[in-house]
């Protein structure tokens, strides 16, 4: 029967990328592109850029609170 040896897959001095570190740049780019598209659509629909930005910020806050199990209105 072969013996088990403890051999590290990654040397201790090498950095192992976490899942968050791997997807964060893509997530950030996607968020920026989404914000640009939503803002452009709102402005084309007649909203001021300030009102559109406030509405988008409100939606993001509401979404974040829902993830935490909270509500803006309750």
C-alpha cells in the first residue's frame, strides 16, 4: 500500500487567488457597463442624469438591504 506524503500543491510563498479575487475585476467592469446602459436609457426616456443616478443608487441600496434581510420601508 502506498504511503501518503504531505506535498503542498502551491509553494507557501506563492499567492493563491481566491474566487473573489478572480471574479472581482469582471464584476466591477460589468457593474460599470450596466450603470452606463441604465443611465443612458433613463436619459433617453427623459430623466435628468441626476434623477437617474439617484434612482439607480436607490435601487442598489434596496437590493443590498434585501440581501441583508432588511427593507427601506419596514
